[in-house]
C-alpha cells in the first residue's frame, strides 16, 4: 500500500508544480484545473492510507473528502475551497464555458488558488 500512497502523492506534487508553471506562463484556466487535480490526487492518497483500497473513480472533491473521512475534519474555509475548485476541473475539460471561467481567473485569483492548494495539500500530507 505504501507504494500506492507514494504514487498518488507524487502525482499531486507534480500537478502543483504544473499549476505553478501555468501561473508563470499566464495560462490561468489550467492553474485552476491543475490545482483541482492536485487536491483530487492527495485525497486519493489519503483514501488509500486509511482504507488500503483503491480510491473511488471520481473527480468530485467533496465526495472524495467524505469517502476518505476528511470532510468533517476540514475547516469551513477548506470546505468552501474545495467547493470553489470543483467547477474548475469540469470547465477546463469542456471549453464551452471557457470564456466565462477565464474572466474569473485573474492572475491574483490564481495566486490565491495556488497558495490555498499548497496549504490544503500540505495539511492532508501531515495526516498521512
């Protein structure tokens, strides 16, 4: 199981690094997408950690947090953060709403999202 946990952590770390690269290059749509991916994967690492089972095939951060029993441990701010990240994964994959999402993802907002992603990811890692 340890290898599977490390696998998910490594993917999450890679996604945070990718989000930072997207931030630097001004590709803000993908900052949100990669932050979502990073949090999704760290949830999956935690799920494997507590259950020794394969994580659910879901992209829903709230669902994964509840299945891994983290949701009730989250602060209200953490719960609101994953709720805010949720649509960024979907919208990046389905560009019909691309313009609307792009308007909301300013450089400053993406900096905040990236910072909060790193904080939540680290908080979950501390529980592993």
